[in-house]
């Protein structure tokens, strides 16, 4: 019977062949019998491939010759079915009448392929013919079968072990209760139930023999509610482990039916799956069903020539199916949402824009970013991060990065390098400001999520410590993050003697302190660090070592200038005999990370005895990296690698005695550039008795980004061949430093004179001084904001250079910081500080309803030499937490271009007039407006929502009208720009007090790139296409878009707009 059925299949597939492989086919007689039987059914022997047994590896390799496996009957395959799946070959099975005939059916159903189990021979043939008739689909199925099997219950050992344990315990419990044996089954929830009982068995487990639980004991106030768009979380292997924690409630949308065996979640209290549904804006959409199901999406696949490094065949569209999208804010019963997971095959921008209410208290948002897009409008990092910054979230890190290899397939997988980032999960957390406002329950949930799902322990601790310090300390202990103390005597190590947090580089990130709470308090004693200092790891990852005391570690930042990290100080010649170093006060306050060098053993021992938690001392002599002699003198302060110059010393009082050489040692020196422990230098203090220039010449890499250098300089040669001040100054100027001041100018008495019996106070002869060099202020624009803050802070705190600190603050940190600094130092000093208005930068904001021409106006203004226009929407005053650092960079760029005005364009800033004026008293506003129907039509084309478009125009235009009536505002009609561009631009120039420039009329020739997207002429539908079209329009001459509503709005919609907008249109100056 079986051979007859297989023959019918082969007759229907004329080019097919049948392969038979088994131990029994060692018999030639049996092989001939099969050939004869098949011949009776019309199958020639040359279409039969009959093989005997072979070693297991060869057996598996034989599956590479097979396209479809035919399960025998009535005795089915068992292990052979699993092996067939493992090798990517689908199996079609007709269950037999006995247990032995249902092996394959059980495996196929549990592997999520029930469609391969048939109920008749006719259906058996049809299923095989279906597979064979579509080779592309068959190829796709084969590519994924192994993964399907491995991720299915068939290979879920822990699940099987639990079910088996439950079965054994259920049977034993029934026996102990004196009941007769009965059939036992498991339902879809995995609950054991006997056939004669109505309820599942209440399985009783043995008590644990362990003395206590391992790991930290998390206690959550309620379940963490997760929403999984695309069901990526549900299809992961770890979903069952996650469910066992009984800590999650997961709602998953599975538009392309990616979840295998979804019925196992039916009735579940912790996982709900909605098939053929997806998040979006609530409008109907199209599901593009692709050859590779994993690429099926509501986003249309890109043309093949635009897909880079993708499975091109996989994006072939097999069918277009209607599908409903669901707006996040419209989901009923979703009281809270703690964790949102977005895949890269949905319109993330639409999801986020339609989920503002639902996401206001969300703790973690994970968005899959496609850096090598395969579909139109896939999420990109810039758009996603822009939305996040406006809604109280900050980018934290990338997870699950996938890279593309450019090497040929012939290169072995073991050495196949893949370097180009293809996709990654972008993780967003609440901003520091929002984080500070979270309740204890929310913090507990966030810490648990970070720890359990992402393996992030440093941030989990940071969140926990704000809830309960003792609990946080217990977390460190239970997770084995505390290392024992390190012997202080090991001066070759930078590791600290106090316990510290040990982080895995793979799970740690550098944290940047939030600038929203910056610039708040007093000046002296008010500088703070973020919650730990940052050091670079040798693994190109970021490792964090806490060098602060516990009280400093958790103190809330309230500083005038909050530093993003400690000030990195290097002290070469740290001998304590030289007195109090300039950084001492800052070191005591925990603001300095110090590495000191001292080769003299006695002096080094004193330093080690006195050292604090942020101090490390190395026993090296710093110099050229070569062996040299160390001349140990009677006065340790005279000890040097240069020989004392007795010919000069003998002229003076004291020097002949102090400079007498007691002994000479041969020592090794190290080049500062070769000292691996030093990762950064902000401030160098050096005093090594004449060897300073050798150090500088061998430290040009390390000193490249130094801000302040305090070095001893000499005016006479106290040592033989000693470089003098002029040579030091020459090197400094050649390397970007300028002399700021000379400290402790020391004068010595010529012998034999004494003054009042003393020899230490000279009259006029300069011998030495401490020279303070700083980064050349003419190159200060090359510094980052944090470097400017550090430099100004050092100059203020250590050297009292209030004037230079103010200059740096004024020029590079903004008016808000400048005013606070002035207020503080006026209390300390009798200063009169004059504002230099010529150097100030004025601010212009282009606002109004979107789609009125705001981008066009900002582009035109930017072509005037007096105006620097930002080519993006910053959203600074829409709760953008990065406003301070972002504004700093943009203002710095404007000043470098010698612009008088900084122009920013965010239409919704029309709602922020008061906020803007509170920060920029000089601000001016250009308010854009446009005929209502044209605006509504344009927004409708972008979003597909007429009502939303009309409401936006009405609301934004009311506010625009209000702002336009202010004295510092100018109302501009889009229609005037089109009809009379030159005169309209002249009006704006007059308003800003800048001369008109012909370049403003030919703005498009500059090919400005807006929004960081690829400019192209799209239909403007959807967020990505809209941005691309706007960017393209800014590279075209002014286009007449008046009356475009006629092609977009229906007659009824146009009449609705006219009625609703009539009053506002009249007030805006339109004839209606």
C-alpha cells in the first residue's frame, strides 16, 4: 500500500526520484523486490535511489540529497523525523492506528507544523504536491526548519523534565491516595489531569534540601506589564524561563503568525497573543506576506537594488493582506505599561506618536533599529531618539547587535569577520529627571527588568540604591559584585584599597550625567561628579570603577557646574616635602582622580601612608624611557636625574649644602606616553628638578588634551645641561598651550649676604617659579563643554583666575551659567563686570503650525552670513533633557562662523513662548502661517488622518495668532513667500536687523541636508517619506504649493475646513 501511494506521487511529479535508505537495504533481494513492485505502478528503477546503512554523520549528510521526507505507514518514523527536521527537510505524515504509528505526528505537532500531519492518503499526496510545486517556498521552509525544531517543545528539555516530574508525582500521589490507575494527560497550559477527574492535579513537590536561596531576593509590588509588538519576545527561547518567574504579564501582537504553537498560550494568565494584529495609528494597513515569513511586515519591502546585505529572495511579496493597526492609546484595560518592545518591521514612529498617554510612565522602551533597511519607513535611530528626547526618555545602550560581513562565503565561519552594523536593539530609559521622580514600586520594577532581562547590574544597583541602601548593598553581595580589599603596598596597581564595584565590560556602559539639573547652586564647594567616575577599559568597552566615598556616590547633584566625571590629575614629583599641591582641596572633596609618581622610596612611603581612596602612587621616575642616574641630594627636594651644577650653586647661600650629592643610583625611567594606567590627563603638576622638558617631549600624546599644566621652571641652571624657562615656554607654545601665570617666584641671596640672619629670602635674583600653562584661549572652541567646565573650574578653585573663568563661561557655557557665576563672585570680590554686547549671540525662533513653510524660512535665513540656522528640529523647549549640551554645541558653532543670530526651527515651540523668553530675553519669533485647507491637506497626506490634521491647524494657528501679536514677533504668510519672495525676505531681514543677501533667494544651490535623511522626491506619506520629501524640497527653488488641497481633500472635507477655520483665517489676515 505504501509503495503504491508513493508511486502515485511520483507519477504526478515526472522528474521526481525516491530515495530509500535503511539497514534492510543491504539485501539485494529486498532491493530488487521493491524495484519490481514500483515497476508495476509505472516507476522505472532509474528513479529509485536505494542505499544501505552508513555511519551517523553520513546518514545526516544524506538528507542534503532530499527535498521532502515521506513518513512510512502504519509504523511511522520517530528519531528519523526529528533528524529530518534538524537537516531542514519537511516530513509529511499519515498517523497509523497504533502508538508506533503516531510518533511523527506527535513530533510534527509539537514542533508547530500540524499542517504536515494529514488524515488520508489523498490529503497525503496533496500536501507533498503542494510542497513540491513551489520550490521557492520549500527553500524558505527548509532554511528555518532546524530553528523551528530547536525552539519547539520537542527540544525543550527543561519543559519536558518538568512535565515528566509532574507526571511521576501525579501518579505517585494518586497511588498514595489509594485510587485505581487512570490515563494521565497534560492540557495546553501544561497542567496534569487524570481522565476520571474534573480538575488538574495539585502537584506537591519535595522541599528543597538547600540551606537557602541563591541570588538576590526580588520582591515586586505587582507584575511587570510588557507589550511585545511583533512577538519577538514570545518566540525567544527564554520566554518559558521568563514565565516561570511569575513576574510578567505579556501582551503580544503577532501580525505574521511567527509564534509557533500559539495555542499553548490560550487561557494563560501571563501571556496574551493577538494574531493578525499590529500596533500603529489605528488605521487599516496592508500586510506584505513575504517568501521569508520573518520578513513579512506592514512596511513595504524596498526595491531589491536598495537592499544592502539582505536576503533578497526573502523579501519577495507572496500576498498583500488587509490588517488592522491598533493605536496604543486606544487599548482598553491597559492600566499601566512598564516595558514596550518594538520590532523593526512596523511603523515605530506612528506607534510612539499614538501612544504618548500609554507611555508616560513606561520604564523601558526597546526599539529594533535597522541600520541596513529592507523595508520602507523602518525605524531609524535619529527619528526614534528625537521622539524619546521629547517625551522623557534617554538612549541608554545597544543590545543584540547584528553585523554584516563583507567576506565571501568561502571564508570559514570561525574566522569570518563581520564589522558593519546591520541592526540592534536600542534601549531607552527614563531621563535622569524622570528617574528621580519614580516611585519606589517603579524603581523596583525597573531594577528587576534591567537585571533579569538585560543582565545589567550596575544600573540596577543605581536604581535600587535610591529605594533602599541596605537592600542595594545586599544586592551587591548576593550578586558577588564586591571584591576583597587590595594590598596598598602594591604601588604598581591602580586598583584601590577600599571595596569597589566590579563590573563586566560586556554589561556596562559609560553614564553621562543629566544636564537638566545642572547649574543650580553655589560656586565654592558646589561642584559634583555623576554617581561614579568613568574609566576606559582595556577591552574597548567601558568599565566603571567607583573611587568615591559612599556619601559622595549617592549625593544628588546640585552644582553650578556639574562635572561629567572627575578631574584627572597627574602629579610627577609628588614628594610631600614640596608642600600642599594645588589640587589638594578638590581631592578632599572627591572631585579629583589622582595618579602620582615618586621614585624616592622614603617620600613614596609617606605618600602611601597618607593616601586617600582616590589616590594612586607609582614608584616610577618619569623621563625618556631610558636608564639614567638619580642624584640623591642632601635635601630631598634637590634630588634629580640631572647632576647639580656646583659652579652655579656655589654663588648662593644654602644651595651648596642642599645640592650636595649623597649617593647615585641607576634607575629606569618611563615615558609618560607608555604608562598604561593613565587614560586621561586634565591637569598636570610636575616638579622634578630640571627634567620637565624630557617628560613633555615624551608625553605629547597623553598631553594632547590636557587643560592645565603647572610646571616648575628655572631661570638659571641649577643643574648641568638643565633646560631653562625659555625652552619650556617654546615647547608649550608649539603644542597649543599659553602661559597664564607664574606662581611662587623664588629669589635667592648671593653669598655671603644674609638678611636679618636669614638666607632664604633673596632680593632680586630669580631662580625658580611654578608656571601655569593653559590651553591657548584662541583655540578654546576646540574644547568640549565638559572640558571648558573643568578648565574654568580649575582656574577658579586652584588659581583664583576669576576673570578667565568668567570669560570661558561667558563664551562657551551660556548666559544662564554666566549670570550665576557673576552673582557669586560679586559677593566675594569688589568687581565691576561689563557686558560685551558685541560678542553676544541673538536667538531667532521660527514657529507656527507644521506644514506652513517653517523649514523653508529657516533654510532661507541660514543663507545670510549673519544667521546660523540649525538644520533640524531640536525640540529644546518641549522637555528635551539635552537642551544645555545641545545648545552649547550649536551656539559654539554659530560663534565660530561669526554669526550674529542663531536660528532654530521647531514649529511646536509656538507653545513655548514664555519658556523661551525666560531663557533668551533677546529672542525674536518669525511666526509662519498658511491657508488652512492647504495645511490640513498636507498633514492629512502625511498621516492619513483628516480630523487630526484639522485640529492641529486650529490649535496651532490660535497659538500662532497669540504669539504673532507680541512686539518681538513677525507674522509671515506662506503665500507672500511664493508670490513675492524678495520683498518678504527683506521684511524678515529688517525685522532681525541684518542686511538682505541675494544668496537667500538661491538657498537651494547650497544643497543643505535637513533632518539627517536622504533627500528624495517621495509621496510624503508616513514619517520617513515626509522627512525625505521635505529635505528634497530644501534643495529645490521655491515651489508654488498653493491650492494643493484640491487633489487631496474631498468636497465635504474642504467645506468642513472652511467653516471651522473662517474666524482664525480672518484674524490672520486672509480674505475668506
